[in-house]
């Protein structure tokens, strides 16, 4: 997955580390399925392009994560951070969230 580009954004909140992760190519796009709509906004997702090791470290330390895009979701599944059965398909994009209590 080294050639696959993803964007990582970290924020420190009262609940701990909040990570947003998405695939580069979906930035700014909107996906819809029925009444559900998801827009991959720069204000929420835009951080820095990150390599796989940086992303893995960030997800391991995250208390809350919001993950969107096929590559980003597949990496989180491979790491065991999310389960495939908990991934939503909104239009043509995969999306998942997790909260570590």
C-alpha cells in the first residue's frame, strides 16, 4: 500500500486524540445513499499526506477516528481497528468510525 495516498488529520480534544483519515482522491466529493449524505470536506479531513507507518501509529493512539475511502478503510481493517461488518457504504465510498473508551 506504499503507493496509495491518504490524508491524515489529528486533533487533541477533551476526549483524547481525534483522527480523521481519508483517501486523497475523494477530498471535496459528496457521496449519497438514500437519505444519508457524506461530504469529504477540507475543513474536517484536510491534514497532511501521510505514509502508512505514520497512519498506523496515529490510529493506534486514537481515541476517536473517522475513516473514509477504500484505501483508508482497508488499512484500518488490516490493523484490526475496525471490523468489515461495521463499515458503511455510502454511495461509492466506504466509511467507518470508532471510539475507544
